[in-house]
C-alpha cells in the first residue's frame, strides 16, 4: 500500500484528465482504479456498449446491506470557445478559489468521495460506504441506470445515496425530471405550387411544436400541486431549442430536424409525457403517410432524468440534515442522477460543494472554503458510519 493522497491531491489528478462527455473517460477511470488498488480497495467497472467509457464503483466496510453511496459523474462539459485565464486542465489556486474544468461540477465532490472511501477502508466501518462514478451525465444522465444496476448486483443494497452536485452543501431533496428527443421528419419534395401533392417536413414539425405550446398553456393554467409549487415555474414545460430544414422557398421541405425537451415536475412521470408525445407523433405520421407513404417521423430519445421527489421521512435527508445541521427545504431546477437512484429504490438527496452558477462556465471554480466544508462533511460521515 502506498501513502494515501489528500483530497486536494486527488482533485489535481482528476482535473488533469480532459473527460469531456464526447470523449473517453478511461484514463481517469484507470487512474482511480489504480489509486484505490494501491489503498487495498478493488473497484469494478461498468463499460458502455463500445467500451470507450466506463463507470466505476467500489465498496468499503462490511458486506451487509444498509450502506451509503456517494455518487458523482466523471464527465465534464467542453471548453471550446470559452476564454479561460488559466489552463482548464490544471487546478490553479487564486483568490481562495480552485480554478479548473470540473472543479465545481463535479470533480471536487468526486475527489472527496474517493478520499473518503480510502479513509473508510483504512479506519474500518460498521456500516458500508460505496462510491459510484458515472459517465455521460452531462449529455442526459444515460450512464447512471446501468451503473446503479451493476452496483446493486455486486454488493448488498445500500440504504441511501448522496449525489454530490454543487448545492453549497445544502440538502436538496427535490428537482424536476426531464426527457428529450431528437425528431427527424421526412417529407416529400414537390414544387410549392403543388403543395397538396407533397409533404412539407417543416410544416408538419410545426404541428408538433404547436402541440407543445398548447400543453405549456394548459399546464400554466392548471393549479399547481403542493410539490410543484416549490418550483419556478410550478409546472411541466415543453421546449424546442433547435430546428433546421428545407432547401428553398418554393420546395416542400424533404427534411426537418428539431429537438424537443420536457422538464417535468415531481409528481408527474416523464414517461407519461413521452407516451403522450409519441402518440401525437404516431397520429401525425399516419396523416403524412396518407399523402405520401415515403413520409416518416423518426424519434431518438437522448436524455432521460427522472424527477427527484421529496421523500417523507427520507433516510438520505435525515442523515444529511444530521451531518450538516441544514434543516431548510431546498429544491433545484437542474436535473441530476438522484432521480435514477431514487427510481432504483434508494433514498436519495443532492448535497455537494460549490455553486451551480459556476458550473459549465469559463474559469469554472470551486471556493476553497466549499471544498473544506465538503471535507468536513466527509469526516462527519465517516464518524457516523464507524
Ligand atoms: Zn454535474
């Protein structure tokens, strides 16, 4: 066994790997796996389909149920086009802050979790501690469900999960869920003077977008449920942020591509919204094909985040409140992997160092005071589990 590293030294290593979601995270995973092995801990990988990325999970303490999972993602958003004062892949300390891509979102927490696991193994625990480090969080949380399944098949089931997204170490017990589609409509080209003989992919897409507008108006007019009222806006929203298609003003468009996203309040299921949308698409497809059998609508689901529903007497919330002394109720508007853990039957809460306002920015930073608060939290957690 080699000497353990400090959380800060681990952070330096993690940030040095440019684990942008579109690229591999394997060099980081190799390093973490090697470091944990040097501390006597065997980690396990969960590979993606083409083995270009892996999630990593590990366990310390007795092989019994009822443990605590510390969950983080290893991927970060790109730095393309951003003006950075210092190298984004080197942790640079200035003005009481640690600058670097991912310091806030969320390699700061990852470093603390890895540090805590090594300490847990060294000190010995009464109640187990596990870590789960995922990939592809920033592009739709698609890496979490298989990682959670792999973790649960390898080790006794944990009681609760703490998802360390930046919350300034506040206990966040609710967030909206989400789902997203890439939509590709295939029309049929004719001269626009012969409009009824063709299918304009753009004009058909407009019907689906108008359906979304109508749902927004309907949702806004409905009275908000108690849990929905915690959010701003207090209802589910549907949004199209990108669209392209067509080749000329006088040709019915052969293609139109756009994206549709759903931000779903707890108490409603993203799956229900997806079904409603897909039914709408199926009806539109039939109408388009009645004009031209070649016409079609192709859907690709590209993100899927269940809402985090505030739990009545949740175990995760009780533990974090005990450790942080934070007794206020907080919800956030961003999605996290907490919804996936909760959907897998694990009490879940978001609590991590840093402010979400710094995430994804040029000159992303984590305040040193926040990192220290995170470390103090881990110390208390270790004492609680010992
Ligand atoms: Zn994040």
